[in-house]
C-alpha cells in the first residue's frame, strides 16, 4: 500500500492523477497577439494559425496570468489545478464557473483603495524596457524597510540590480541550473530508474518536486528571459540569525514593496527562480557579493508595464474554520 502510494508521487508520468484548469480561448476575440503565451509562467499556451490554444500535457497552475494579460478579453479559465492522489493530493475547494470574480466582502458596499490594490494587482510578466530611476527603487525599498518583523529584528537586506546588462549576465549563469534540473525531472517520464528516484524525492521533499515549479523552471529557459524583460531586479536577502522565522518577515517586507511599487505606477513580479538560482549556485553568490549571514530568499523584478495586467481574477474559495462556543464550524463542505 505504502509502495503504491510512493509509486504515485511522480506526477508527470501519470497525467491521470492531476488535472489542469482548462483555458478557453474565444477565437472570435483572439487576434493571435501572443501576450498570453508570453505571460504564461508554465509555457502552457501557443499560438497556432493566429489563435491561442493550450499545449497538451503541461501543468497549468491556474494563475490566470493569461486571462489578465489578454487585452482582448479572449481568455477564460475554468476550474483549478488539482491532484487527486498521492502525496500531492490537494484538498482544494473548486469554485465552478459561477463563482463571482469580485471578492465577496461581507457587509461593505465598495472596496477601500487598499482592498482594491490587493485584489487587482497582478504579477506582470510583460515589461517595457523603460528604466526605473534609482529614486523610485529607493522608495519601493523604503516600504519594505517599514515592514513589521519578529521582535522588530528587520532581518532583510536588498541587492539591487538596476542594470539590464548585468541581469543578462546573471540569467546566463542560472540557465544551466534550470536546464539540468528540469531535464532530470522530466526524464522520469520515460526512464524507470529516474522515475523511482523522483518518486522517492517527491515523497520526501514535496516543495522541491512540485511539478508546477518544474514546469515553470523549464519555461524560463533561454531564449525566454527569466527576468521577463524587466529593467530592474531586487534580491531580498534574509539574515539567517533572524528571530523565529526570518522567511515570514521577508515575505511581509516584499509584499509591502510590491504594493508600494504599484502605488508608484510600477508593476512587479515576484521571482523565486532568481532567488533559488542564487541559493543553489555558490559561484553566483560570490559573483553577486552575497555574504553570510545573508542568504538569498527570493527576488522581485520591477518596471513599467508593456501590457497592463491589473484586474481581478478567480481564486480558490477560502478554507475557513470558525471556532465558536468550543466547536468548529466550516463554511464549506
Ligand atoms: C514568493 C513568490 C515567488 C514567486 N516566484 C515566481 C517566479 O519565480 N516566477 C514567476 O513567474 N512567478 C513567480 N511568482 C508569482 C506567482 O506565480 C503569482 O503570484 C501567482 O501565480 C498569483 O498571481 P498574481 O500575483 O497575479 O496574483 C512568485 C510569487 C511569490 C509570492
Ligand atoms: S492574448 Fe488574447 S488576443 Fe492575444 S493571443 Fe492570447 S488570447 Fe489571443
Ligand atoms: S492559468 Fe497561468 S499557467 Fe495556466 S495557461 Fe494561464 S497563464 Fe499559463
């Protein structure tokens, strides 16, 4: 039984164990511009005969980037990525297509400006090459500096690469890592020995072996630009001596930054691929001058949009348990 479970952990070889959201393209509206293809972090879409369509068998993570980046309103997303068996089995609550796009906020008429930016800010993946002045980058970092942190320990530091040529050099250094990693991962589809190794690794290290991350890793290989054409990259470095859980503090700091950037007319995309690259490649860390006790946690790219993706998108329903009178009540089955 346990062996059967283990056998099922490597997902790409068993597509029947998982399902994508289905992306539906309205061919009447689609002009074949390719924005959705460029915006898709998993390379799930292609344009054939001037119409966009889904590529078969690629894990779509239901992020709605294609919906948000289609200026013609031609894309809709139905359902959500889910896994029905094994260690990756999800317990998602799947809204059907009738689930409203607009968040249901109980008891209020409209959205506050803060709520509006939270709901409408999208990760942008189609940047203009227009540079960002250093002063604006500073303002974005200021918002991070004022983030709350455990014991006010402020365990962050920022490495700013506001230089596209230097970003290209960094991308060049990271490319082999993602090429080898994803080649190894997907080789498990046809190679039973690799598949067994990957099954064990998937059972032991689910966060590392998630097929959506691997699909994303494969999708950023050259000629695609891992930095999405953005002109500015900010590494968020964390102090390993941080109180309790430094990663929580870094996340809050980064979210302050992306929201502040939005309010300054900039767009952003979190980019853990850049952080992971620096984490896994000591020579890249040396090249970048990242020194202990700081470690790369994640990164954000920043710039001006070539395509404005801001809009509300679908999300899973919230899993809420209300504890009242000593009992748990769930809102949904
Ligand atoms: C910590 C973190 C790391 C991320 N890393 C990447 C990344 O490496 N590449 C990418 O294209 N998107 C990355 N994203 C963006 C997510 O894919 C995106 O937030 C998610 O799909 C939801 O879309 P939204 O930001 O438009 O709401 C990351 C997001 C977070 C919070
Ligand atoms: S972004 Fe919209 S219009 Fe452009 S190719 Fe995709 S679906 Fe078609
Ligand atoms: S929902 Fe996200 S992952 Fe899926 S096709 Fe659209 S952009 Fe790609």
